[in-house]
C-alpha cells in the first residue's frame, strides 16, 4: 500500500521561489505504480469527487464556477483560469496556480520513473504572508495557525483521491 508522505520541496520546483521568500510551503507525494502523464494527473486531481465539493463551495461563496471540461483544458494548457485560480506558471510536468486574492499557491508535479514504471505525484501549496514583522520575517495570523491541521489532512485526502482515480 502506497502511503502519502510529507517532504521538503524537490529542487528546482515552481513552488520553491515562495519558500525562499518566506511563504509557508508544504509538499506531499505518493508513488503511483504505473506511468501517467502530467495532463492525466492534473485532470484527475481537479475532477475527483472530493475536489468537486471544493469547486461547488467556490462557485457558491465567491462566484467562481468551474467544470470538468475546464479542468481538462487546464490540464492540457488550454485554460488560464480555473475556479478561483489562475495559472501562474506551467512546465511539462508542473503546474503552479495562484488564487484570485493572490494569497495562496497550489502546485502539482509529476515525475515518471522509467525504470520502475511508476509516477511520483506531488501536491503542495504556499501561503504568502500578508505582512512582515519588524525583523523582516513573515507573519501569519491566528486563522492560519488554526487551519493548519485541517489543511494537512485535506491536502493528503486530495492527493489520495487523485491517486485512486488514476489507479482505475
């Protein structure tokens, strides 16, 4: 049974610049025992039942609706906006999205291991601090601290949902 693991960001990732700027970043990965393309991963991630709940909430609360067709277009580089996010940067195996308020980033990366016929699926995020303290360090509010455990569990659940979808 593959388990989702928390890790440091791999080198040269699109999310790394935020870590270097003092944002709070996280990184999770799981090894899928087959090869999938990055497009397949992105599409699977944003069309799982769990993520559709988030999409529904975003459509209701901030009027940012989205569809499975938009998720497919996002995965294929044909869409620059999806739900509450816009594409900040995209490479052959990475996608970095910025929320409409500019406060968070979502990152997906896939790395195929040709020797083992497996694909490592990464998911991470960054929270950009609203302000800095007098010594220049990023300051994060009480709400950020309170939501930490939920975010950790939800991130792992999202990655697990994409993994399960891709296994089918």
